[in-house]
């Protein structure tokens, strides 16, 4: 995972796709989920979001790189300087906004 610069904080939406049909898929999924949960808020299935410092984003990337199988799995980080630059629109069943603790 590339593209991080040293600096301040950012708002991140992280999505992942883990190939469960291959050997070790469940183990990879568990490890990726646990790692993401350490840094971000779990929104739904394979989606997390939250505010990170650049240093935290670098650590998150390094930890995920240990588990992701480069030829089978993927992780995408959508980054913004601030959550205010992001409009959220919810469709379908919404239990609650798990990110309402963010300003």
C-alpha cells in the first residue's frame, strides 16, 4: 500500500476483499478484521472508517501488509483531509450511525 506522506491527520474509509475460497482465507480475514478494528470503527462487513494520524496510517498499512496475500486479497484506503469533505448517504436498513462520535 503506497501513497502516504508524513504529516497531520486524515479521515479514512477502508474496504477490503479477502479471498475465502483459498487456503488460509479465514485466518487472513480474522487478522485483517482485528487489525482494522484496532485503528478504525467497523461500519459494515468489510468497511471501516475513522480519523488517523499519518503515523497510525503507516502502522496500519504495515500490519495489514503482513497478512494480505498480494495475489489474492485487496485493501483500499480512501483518504480525505477531513470528514467534512465527505458527504454520506445511507440507503437501505441503517441500525445507527456508528460514526456519530466523530466531529
